C-alpha cells in the first residue's frame, strides 16, 4: 500500500507536489498559531457571591486582574440571602460539572460542603505559620475532620452595643453579667426616655441561632460537641439561656415583637434611640454613626455579657474561599484566593467597606485605626468568638433548634420542654447517644 501511494505521488507534476507541500505547511502553521492563541487566552476563575457584596469585591477583582493579566475573575451575582446562595452552590454541585472554580462560603457551609466532597483540602497549599496570622476561630471554622477547606477572608462576630449617653445619665458602667444587664436595662427604662432595655434577633431563622450560641456559651453550656457529637441542649445551662431570652420579653425589657426581628429590625430600634442595649454584628457601627442618626457619637461596643464566673462569647460569622474539587484550574484559582486573603487585599477591602478582617494584626493597623478607631475594641470581641458546630448535618440541626427556640420564646412550649425535644431530635440526626437512655 505504501509503494502504491509513493508511486502516485511521484507521478504528480512538480508544481502539484509543491502545492501539496505548501498546503501542508500552511495547515501546520495554522494549527500552531491556533494553539498559541488559545494558550495566550486568560484563564477565567468563577465564583458566586451575594449581589450586594459582588459589587464591593470588584475593588479587589480590578486590582488582581491588573497584576495578573493571565487570569480573569468572573463574579456571578446571586441573591442577597446567604441561604439562597448556598442553595445555588449546592444545586450546581449536585447536578455535576459545576461552573464555579471557587466557593465564596459562609462559615457554616464548610462541614456540609467538605463532607459532600465538593471542596479540595487546602492543607498542602498553606503552612501553619501562614495560618497563625489569622484569628484562630476563623481558621478552625474552615477545618473539617483533618482537612482545611476554607481560607478566611473577612470575619464577623456578635457583640453588645450600648448607649454611652444613657449609661452616663444613670451613672453606670457597661454590664459584664446577665444580671447587670437586666438591672441596668430596667433602671434606664425607669429613669430615662429609653423605651426598651435590650433588643436582639428573635425571628425563626439563623440569626436566632447566633443569639442562642452566645447565650448558652455565656452560661457555660454548649450546643453540640463536634468531636464527640454530645448534645448539650437539654443541659441546665442551655435551658437557662432560653429562660433568659423569654424573661427579657416577659419583663418588658425586650419588645414582644422581637420574635419577628431580624438584624435590621433591631438595628432600627437602636439607632432611632429607642433601646439601651443591642446585640448585633460589626456593621452596626457605621450604620448607627451615620449622619442624621439620633445616637451618632453616643454608642460603644463590648463582648456579650455572661453568667457570673463564666466567659463572654461572640458567635463567629464571616466569609472565605474554598477551592471547588472539580475546577479545571486549581492553581490559578488558588492565586485568586491568595490575593484576596492577603494582608494587603484584606486591608484595602476593610478601608473601603469597613468590614472586619480575619487577619489579627489588621485590627491594630495604624491606617485602619485612623479610619475606624473602634477596631481596637473589635479585637477584644474577636478573641471571644465561638463557632457553630462544624458537623456535616449542620443545616438539619440548625432547623431543629430554630423551631424549638421559637416555640419557647413565643410561649408555645416551656424552655425545658423545648430544649428536651430539640436535644432528642438533634441526637437522632447526629446518631448521638441519648443522655437519658
């Protein structure tokens, strides 16, 4: 067959053979140029973000792309509700071939996503020395079993805000214990024009959980031990936490409508001058101090109060980056993570949008303190943070606790009955032994 083909080629005219050769060379050049052109195209790294934060993150996107022309970042804008964004990520992974290279993740998503095998273990990409620069709780919240699945970008923590002018009026210092908060709240309601002593978030949603986490820790209890899966919801400390939530409503320290409050509702009550104490997140500072606010310049913050002999606790929130397990560009995606979570990246983001960094030394950075003097106080709160249980079944156990906490503070069940029922259901989900068995 080879001889036949050779003879056929030799029988062709010289010009014809030249034309064939030229065509072959041209084809090879075209292929080479096409390959070179494809190789020069920037790699695109994609991730999904809440719409409100997508616009803010563009600051760092522009900086990164200017320094890394071989990589483009595609931020996909999602809904503003965090749980809706989580559902979109979940759906994309369940359907397979997810379009996202990175996961911009809330702290409570990591156990679920890691357990499902949707995230890469980052342990080999970052050293213990690198991680030591971050707040310890932020690092722990990115771990699942023996792996690291999330790099911290910005932190968040619950805290207690208070009116300095009202405390000055009644000649009091900020409270340290639950008893002191109750006493000062009632005194202010009696002796000043403050209507309510203490506002917080009591609607049946994740915000109710964060309030409970701080209270139960402040009483010396716990929700779930992630190492042993022991459930502490029916302990005396947990019941005491729920009794406190119901007591402030029953005593008129907290408005009855708090059972429908989310963050913005309680903030509005506080910034309008109608409350002495507020439990909320760091973003409140800028909101309550904006021009025209009745409490501008008259607020301060501190760690949440606690029981006598116990320690304060701030429920950990915040966001960070995970690496999707099936991304075709893991190294390029990691470069994005490194840039966003770097000291300079976080500093630029904090200075522009007043978010809380996850790097410890930024709380005392001179430039940041010049813009936001209260960050010195934020560090005190940050050092008291506690995470929600890092278990793969977090979504289920959160739903259980939300339902029973809501039933208790709306007088459908007693705190003891509600917590006993919540503990039983939580143990069934986790496969934990029943303490009463």
